[in-house]
C-alpha cells in the first residue's frame, strides 16, 4: 500500500527538519530548506542537490576559529585549579573542598600584580566570608552559593587575562560582587535561625527542674560524677588523652568557627543580635574549656604522689623523663638565651619590610609597599580579613635591641586565637626534635609566657607559648 500524498509531504518536511537541525551550517540548510519546500516534491533528489553546499563551505570557517583561539590570552593554571575546586564544592560542600577552594584563592592572590590585586581585593574577601559561612553551617547553605562563587571565578579570570584590568573586567567584578553579597546574608540568616532555635530550646528544659518534688535529690547527683575520677587517685592515660583531644577540638571550634562568625556579624550593621548570640556561645564554650582544663590539671596533681614509685616526681604532665607536650619545636636565640616556640603558633618569621621597632608591632609593617598582609601570615592570624589585619598590632617582647639593629632584626610573630606577641630574634629558626633524652620541667605560673624548660645534660631551652586567656 503506497503512502498518501499527505504522508509523503509529512515525511519530506520531517527529512528537511532533520537536515536543518543536524546539518554542518544551519544558515545554509535553512536556505536550502526554503528552496526544497517550494518545489513540488522535496524528496531525496532535492536533498542530494543541497548536500554539496555544506560540504564545500564547512572547512572554510575552521581556520578562522582556530586563528581566533590562538589570539586569546592563555588562562592561568591557578584558574583551572580554582575551577576544579569550585566544581567539587558544588558537588559536595565538605571541609576538604572548602580548604581546597580557599587554597586556590590564596594561590591566585599571590600571583596577581598590585593593580589587579587591588581591583579584586573585595571580591576575594567576600568569597572568603562565604567559605567561612559554609564551614560553619554546610547543611543549610543555599544551592545558589556555589554558583555565585563560580561567577566570582569568572570575574577573577577576566581580570587576570585582560590587557587593561580596569576596563571591561571591572563590570564583571561588580556584577559578581552583587551576586556574592546577595548570597551571603541568606547564609547568615539561616545560621541565625538555627542558633535561635537552640536558644529557644534551652529555656524549655530549665523550668522542668524546679518542678521535681525533691529538688535536693538533684543537686548531689552531679557532684560524684565530677569528683569520682579525681578522688580515685588514678586516671587512665586513655582518658587523659581523650580529654586533651576534646580540649584541642574545643579550642579549634572557638578559634576557627565561632570567632570568625562573631567578627563577621560585629563588623556589619543590622546583625547586632547575631553578634550577641555568637559572643554568648563563645563565652560558654570558653567556660567549658576552662572547667575541663582545671579538672584535668587537678586530676594530674592528685596522680603525682600516688605514682612516685614509678614516675619522676616532677609536677604536672611530666610523668616520665622527656615527656614533653610537643615532639617538634622551633628554636632560636632571643635576648641572649636559647628559646623554643611552638611551630603551630608561629604566624610569621623573617624580616619585616618596614622594620620592627617600638613597644608594639603593627601588622601593616608586614605588607611592604604593595603587598598583602594575609599572604604573609599563617595559622589563626590568617583567618582574619585583610581589613582587620591592617588595624591590628601585637606587643613587642622587650629585649636589648635598639636603633638600626632593632629595625633590621628578623622577627618571629606568635599568635593564637586573639593573642599575639612579636620577638626580635638573633639567629635563624631551627627545628628541634624532642627525643626522650630531653627532660620536661613545666612552669606553673599562668602569667608567664614560658610554659617550661627542656633540659638535656648542660643544655637548657625555654619554651615560650601563647597561652589562652581564661575568663
């Protein structure tokens, strides 16, 4: 049975549509389609007549496109790394992907010339703030946040490859900043909702305690729980290690989670309530940290007399010769004495471009003429935004250096959480492996920066640390 005339026309139009969609060049196919449809029977013969046109035309534009691509400026390798990190972040918001993205941003910042770095400074700061928000509340970050970060990456790329960074790339930076700023408040607002829900849940549990018929039975309950590990006269090394691990995690949560958000809310108007909530949360966590520290110290003091038969009678954590809290220290000479610093607390070491004189050391002296402070510092200090670092200054440890010698002396800047001190050192930093032959003698004065002394034979090294201030 032969197809009807309507079916033949339908098949012909379908074939022409396929040619138009999948032909090498749509413009030529559209023209040939009009010619074929105007004929009485646009069948296979008409299509064969039109096939040679795209075949002869298609190779012509190829060299032009290749020439255009050759003239395009090369995309820096740092952009590819950032793009890969953002794709991973879009797939999964995890601490690893956040750290990779933050590292990629820092590498780009370090590779920029002063003019481009200045144009992108606010963009980098906003992206860092969003990454901090993701680290604090990854489960409630809106899905538009990674997309906004990618818009920021495109603006960074355009600025890096543009011959004139102040021309068209500036418009992309402005648009990307608008999208990033639109995302950031929603992240903070969602985080506030979680904090407010937690605040509302706490008072609901408190009224239940006075309603107990015998409140006296409640108060003695926690006392044995606190006193029992201490009064037993012994503490398991595994328990002490677990408590120490909890203290370490608690300190990191305060320094790298709570404090950044508290500072973020504090410097933006309209977020006073959120700032107060995070400040209160920080104080509660610091209070718990203090309680744990005191309980652990008290337990260790009570262990001392009972373990004198097997352990050295030195106080505190010196349970055996060479039981130092640190396995690696950074040693140098300061004020004519051999001292050691904790490597994790060293935020900067080297000669400051603008010198180090006076009782205080402004961090802006690290930047030089066109540099950035944030690119020079590490550790807890690197979590502060550039605008905050420019206003910060730390005390300079007293020594005998004066005049030109003091200005040209290398410094070691210690910083932990919100405390810091700068030291003018006399010799380069060297790493010291604390072997069991070293004997650790802790210092019990909480007001002293000297945590204790390491001794081996006639060698003595004073260990200087930044201690967390207690409430």
